[in-house]
């Protein structure tokens, strides 16, 4: 499958008011459990912008604060949110929109981004286990450069043990796909093998991202759900990764699933959305560009 320009017609049709009643149907409600990224290019900020663009009502529960350090080669400065505060956010969100809330649109779709510590992973895993989430989209952020190596390894292992088994859809980067699958990824065939392996380990649908990491003219991702294996391809827009592309891809999958798309449909639409956002990237004084979620417009 080769992605083309994002088609906003379907989105527009989903949000048109009912002429007879003069009302608009309540949007699907989605939650991101993720970190805040201060420049706005990634993390919860990217997720919320993606949700808004795709016509769903987005909620963010923050797990950590990440601020790049311009005086130290733009490395991460990582500050975790207190566990009680994380638990309070999850409690409030569930009470407002969960299955027992009486809300017209029930929250049953969640995206998991950066968690950042074993303690946070345990807190979030408990909430996911007790919640009625039909869709759990895991963007498996395995390494945070602001953490000590030992702490990062503990976090990675906790994520694999506690969150991965709860996921219904996983969106690993090239590095994360290698880590989760245990395979070296050098080309499309090995990316396919990694996607199959991650599905076997988790039972989830997988969208393994090769992106600009693989050689060739196209940015290639692989979808696999146990039955369908499909290569999603679009011409590369430069050879350097863009901040927020991975977050926005997972967020777009989340939004589409919440609106009723199948996993494969969600993957295809997310690929188109992100390709348009990369094409219309935003530059700054930082040594990296950021995806613009409004790019498809």
C-alpha cells in the first residue's frame, strides 16, 4: 500500500451537524497517558493536537515533564510526576468519562506514551487492568535520554512485563521494534519479521515503523495483526526523523480506532496523516523540526 495525501473529506462528514435536530453528535472520547514535552512537538501536546485534528475529544493525563536542554546539546531533562498525582488524574478522568460515568460518549480508547519509571508503569497498569478499555494503543517509549542507564533498563523491562500484555495495538519505532522482537532490522523483510514476532509476543496489532531508518526512497512501515501483513509506504520527506512523528502516528491510530475504524484502516489513515504533517513540518531554533498536525489541511 502506498500512502497518498491525507483526505479530510471523511473527517468532515463525521462532524457535520444533524440538520434536522440542529445538534452535533457527541465526539468519541480518547485519553493519552504520556509526558509533557516543553517545545510542543511531541508527547501529550502532539497527541492532543492530533486528536483535535481528527475530530475526537482528547484528554491528557501527564506522567512526566521533559524539557530539552539547549545548553547541553538539547538532551532531555526528565522530571517524573508524583505517583499520587498520576493516580488522581486517572481517577478524575475515569469518573468523568468511564463506563459508569453516564457520559454520552464513554471513554474506551487510550494511548500510552512515555511512562518513564517502573513506579509509573505499575500505577498505569493498575488503572488499565481495572478499566473497560476496548482499545489500548501502546507507543512503547523504551529509552529516555534523561534517565540513568540502570533506571532506563528497569523501566524498559517493566513496560514489557506490565503494559505490553495489555495492549491491543503497538506502534514501535525501528529501535523499539528491535528491542521488543530481539531481531536486527536492516530492511523491509526483517521489519516484517519483527512485526510478526511482536504480535506473537503481545497478541496486539502491530505497526512497526521503519520510517527514514531504512535505506531507499520510501518511508516504510509494516502492519500485522495475525492475519493481514501489509507494507505501508510513502516517499521520504528528507532523511532526518521529525519530532513528534511517532507520537502523532500512535495518536492518529488511537483517534481512528475510537471512531470505529478497523486496526488496518486506522494504520493506513495514520500513515497518511503523519506523512502530510512531516511534509509541512515546523522549524525552530532547536536542531530538529517538528511535525505539524495541521499539515493535512
